């Protein structure tokens, strides 16, 4: 079969067939009397082998080795192809993400595009200073997509940069709350903490709603951050978690302060006092926790808390009794 017919039937151009011949990949077995290349059935089969291996991403040199070296094994080469393909996919995915983020920024001209690219690159810089400047600049100089800021905030380990990113997110709009909420379900504890910390600094009902959901988290640290933020906002749902924090001795002073903020009206103050007393009476509550619960009663106004302190001043635990008596004197002096 002549080269033109081979090209037509195989889909491989005559130019490429000549290139294969120059590399020694596919040499036509014969020549016509006029000197034209003539391909045999085996030659054509080899052409299809070459094309099949090219479709896997092998270079022509690798194809030559695969077809001609008797001891050649494909496993190592296939593993290398898998690695290279994964790297290419990762690079293409990164490019697609960057393009989408630039598009989301709704650039008005090429200057805006270039500025967005520069900020996105700076957010991924190895320099903490560069990342911090990018976070601060995103508010004043060029709007960055919220998802880019969220991704950066959830992965940031530098304290100053993390603070700048949270500040930028707090000024980015309502979309940030939902995106950050996804971080609450991360298998990585540090990411969950960064997500809830950012949510505590977001204004608006969307962030408050996500913090309410965070109270049910299996991560005690996440629950604690959410409860402290909600407590200062006057959300009574935070009370059980805040009391748990007092018992556990985890940010117990802040938790007690949040409880005192929540005890703004008589009914709520009495409910908090009753809950504290209930934990004091629990058989599993150890002495240090009883002391912290007694101290927490100091910030709760109303007769229910005063009565509880009066009873605790006669407690069998001398440290609790002394603390309660001291707190009663302070209340009487006010």
C-alpha cells in the first residue's frame, strides 16, 4: 500500500509517516519499481501501535523503546505517565480555579485582570508579609473573590496574616459565612478552628446561623469559639456549652463572662443560676470544677444566684464555702 493510501486509511498524515520513518519508528518494507514507499500489513499494524501509544501520552522516543527493546516492561513507564498526568491535571485545575476567580471579580478591563492576578499570586506567596499585604489590599485596591479569601484563611498558619484575612472576610459580604461553614466539617482540626474563628468575626445573621450550627459540632474547641461569640451576642442557646467550658476549665473565665452577659434579664439570669447549681450538685463534678462553677455565679445577678451562693457558703468543700462567702460579701457591698 502506498503512502497516500496509508495516510487516508490510518488518519496519519503522509508528513507524519515520513517523520516516523526518519526516526526509525515505522519503515516501509518495500519500494515500488518507481521508488515509491510501499507499506505491508505488518507496517500498517505497527503504525496503529505507534498511534495507540501516542494516545497514552508517550513520547516518540518512549514508543520506540516500547516497541523495539525485547526486555522493555511497561509498568515503570505507565507509573511515570500516571504521575505526569496527575501533575498536568493539577496544573490545569489550578489554572481553571484562577480563571474562575478572576471572572468572579468581574474585571472592567485588563488593568483589573492584572491586579487580580497579582493579588491571587500574592495570597499564595511564601512570604507572610506579601500574603498580609494582599489580604489588606483586597478590600481597598481590587476586589478578590470571597472563595479565594476563604481558602487562604482556612490554610493560613501565620497569626498576623490570618487576622488580616479575617478582617478582609468580614468586609466581603454574606457569601463568606456559607463557604467558611464548609471548613467546620474538615477532617483537619486546625482548619475547623480557623473556620470558626473567621465566623466569629463576620457580621450578620448568616454568620450567627452558622455559629448556632457549630454548637452541635463534635469538636469541643469549635463549640467553645461558637459559644463565646454567641454569648456576647445574647444568644441563649450558647448557655449549655458555656457551662461545659466552665466545668472543663477551658477558657472558663471567658465563658463565665459570656454567661454574665447573657444574664441580662431576671428570667434568663435565674435559668443560668439554676443550670450552674445543677452542675454543682452533679456527682461527677470534681472539686476544681465546683470551684469554677461557684465563681461563675458571681457574675449572675438576681436572688436565685444569691440564694445558691448562700447555700454554698455552708458547703462541705471548704474552698467552695470560702469562695461563696466572699462572693456574697461582694454582692452585699454593691
